[in-house]
C-alpha cells in the first residue's frame, strides 16, 4: 500500500537539464511524448539533442520506402522548428527497421553508447519500459541494459537523471511538468507530422492525455506531461521488471521463444521466512518450472506444490545441492539459496540464452546488504552492482565473479562433472564453475535478474566468513590447491593484466572524477561567494526599499494633508462662489436704481449749473452791488 500523495504528484515540478537527450523510437514520438519538455528547454536556450531509432517507414501502401522515410524525417525537423528550434536542436536518425528494432540490437547499442559519450547529457528522456509497441519497449530495455553493462559509460554519466515518458501506455509518474505555456506549440508540432495525422489524430490523443495529467495540479495548469524520473545510479541497480512494476503493471512484452524445461534447486535450513520469500520470487517469474526444496537437516518446511528432499541430519551445502539435482527431472537446472531472490525475468532470460550453445549461461546480480538501524521497523538496504563481469576463463581460476543463483546449466552436465565437491562447504560453486569452464565457454547475459542478499545478523554464509577472515582465506586456498595444475604463469599473467587494465581504467576514471569534483568544489565555492555577495546586495536593496517605503509613507501622509487642505479650500471657494453669485444678483437688482440715480444726479448737476449762472448774473448786476452797499451801511456783512 502507498499513500495517495505517493501515487500521483499534486504539484508540478521544474524538470530541467543543461543538456537534454531525447531517445525516440519513431519520428514523431519525440513531440508526442515530451514535446512540452523540449519546447521549454529550447525557450530557455538549453542544449537539446534528439535521436530517432527507426526509419518509421513500415506503413501499409507505401510505394517508395526511401521517399516515405525522407518525408517523416523532414516532418520531424519541421516539428522541432515549431517548438523553438533556431539551430539549437541536433537531430540524428539511426534509420533502423521500423517494428523490427529488436533485430538490430548491435547497431542500436553502438549508436546509443556513441551519442551518450559525445553529448554527455545530464537529463535523458526515454520511452517507458511498459510501452506496448515492440520498438518502444526494445529502446527502453536496451538503454537500461547499456547503462548497467557499460561501467565506463556509467561513470561518465553518473550524475545524470533518466526521465521515462509515456506515448501509447500511461505510466504511474513521480513527476508532472506544467506545459501550459507551450501546449499550443506542442500541438502544432504534432500536427506538423501530416503523414501520421492522416492515419490517426495523434494531436487529439496527446492533448487529452496532457489535459488528464493536469487533473491533480493547481487550476492554472491546463496541460502537463508525466514522467518517471530517477538518478542513473539507481537505475544501474534496478532490475527491468522492478522498474516496470514501479512505473505501472506492464503487459507481457517479451515472451519466451520456446519453453525450456528447468528445475530450480533451493537449499534451505532453519529459515522458513527467508524460504517463503525465495519461493515467492520463483513464482513471480510466471515460468513453468519444477521447484525442488532440499531441507538440509532443519525442521520440515511447509510447502505447497514444491518437491521436498529431506536430509534428516545436515550433510553440508554441497551434498544438499547434489541431492536436489539428482531429484530433478528437467533438462536444465538453476540454483537458489533460501536467502537470495530471483527477479521476475530471471528464468525467462536464461531460457532464451540457451539458444546459443555453451557449457552454461549466467546473468548479472545485485548485492543487497541489509542493515537494521536502531529503532527502525524495517532494515535499510544498500544495493551494489558487484557481479557484472564478462566471462574470462583465466580470471575465473583466480577469483569467482559468477554467483550461483545467476547460473543455468544442463542437468547432465552437472552430473557428469560430479556435481559439487563434498569437500567444500564454502566456494563449492566456484570449484564447480572452474570445472564447468574447462568444457566450454560460459555465456553472460548482461541483465540484472536476481539479488544476492546479505544480512547484518550473519545468516548469510559470506557474512559469517567475510573476505579477509581466516575461514575465507583457507577456503580460497583450498580451491587454488585443487586446480593448481590449471593455474600457470600465463593464467596469472592474463588475469593480472586484465585486472590491471580494469584497475587502470577505474583509476583513470577516478582521477577524472576527482578532477571534476575539484572543479565542482571550486564552482561551489565561487557560487557560495557570489551568493554571499548577492546576499549583501539583497540586504542593501532591501534597506533602500525600506527607506523608499518610509518616504513613500511620509509622502502619502503629506498628500493626505494637502488633499485635506485642498478639500477645505475647495469648500471655502464654493462658499465664496455662492456669496459672489448672491452679490451679483443684488447688483443686478440695484443696477436700475443706479442708472436712475445717475440720471437724477445729471439733472441736478444741470440745475446747479443753471442756478450758478443765475447767481453769477445777479452778482454781476448793478442792483446787487447797490444792495451790497446798503447792507454794509446798515452794518451787515
């Protein structure tokens, strides 16, 4: 059971790489699956490269395959141009056969390794491992196996992330990318593949899926793309079947060409819980096989449909396995101890490998170290890729690199070689492998198909006798002494040179990694310094902003005061205007009286002037003069 928030993201994430590599099975998958992501990278001027695996020319009624291939390639170029291509995108067409990619694996692997080394992407978009189309699933599987198989390539890309995208089969994503801002450009890019649009409306399908992916995101997100993203180191230790189960229950994409009869021999003693887990892992293969459980002296285990071989007392690890093989009825035998696990593709993978003749066939395994922390309900598990070595007969004489659970061998071959030597209770499988390798080569299938578990409590035999211990060293010497005639100077020299070459390559990679780390540390120091400087600048800017805010507040206060005074003055002016209007009305009323007064005054002035003239005439007359003299005589002035 997982929580709702773990089942589907509820917030969009910014998925970005400085160098984005898109692996597309066919021309148009790059825009249908992750056109939004590509558009966002291009708009931010990030480096983008697209690799199209097949020619996309396997269509009905195509008169000229080459012309149709060229048409589809031109459509891809035009579609990328609509996403913002101004020469930033490098697109490469591998032109492998459409719907037959599985038949060109060598060329596909070479081309993928080449582009990964040259481009050095830090974000890689790959079709999801649960895609139904055979070309889609093949491209996903081959990319995963390339990363797991090629140690040098992995070291060059160790900091990269892988983003699995969906085209024809929805996935269970852990990352949703908001592409609302580029959704129209993506639709236009899909429509640019006119030859495919004439067959199916892929644009409508993509828009519907992108709209559906926005369902759990905020309302502003109208379209989103779904990805399952994980770091490359995690992918390196993850079985393909486990990846499929995590991303979404996959349909059976790869089927066994022919059912090969296999018996699985399981050794157990006193570990019923671990035995149940081991048997369950066999059942999850879904492969028809005979399961034989050899109980080497412990309490009788509870089985369902497995065959039980009982040892009343312990006979040792070698005899336990020998008893199981003798009881087997199938042509081929595989091996499993009760503390180890098969992954769901284990038996099918080895069964398919038997098409090539060899003394035996083996796959890769992951070492899982369980360590229980204080107060923890479940132990923490560290997974390491320790067993992934191509077959080398000389190296096998000096050290074992093929864990027993990874091996498939013919039953008759096992019995002819005498099975496991009872003299060994440690490294009995290594001794057998040396004898097996003298018959013919062993073929490695570079695919993680099982898990070697080691527990902190010492229930694993290798944990009970760790490398460097006296028991471990003595067991190794025992193997070397038994096969001393095979270990001559040439063998030692060949094995030494091989390991020296691998160690030299590893050392070179380590030196380069250390150099890169030193540069990164300097970059981090520079960025920290710039961060501090930006912090100081931010503080200064914040102080300035605070000062401006205070001044703005003061200005706002002054503005309010001025606005108040203005309002008061406005009210006063309005009162004065009303008063002035009243005065003007009064003036208008008095104006007729003023005019009448002016006319009356004018008449008065005329009368005064007339009277003055009369007086002047009187005063100038002789009569007035006589009158004046009489008055003076009478004593009047």
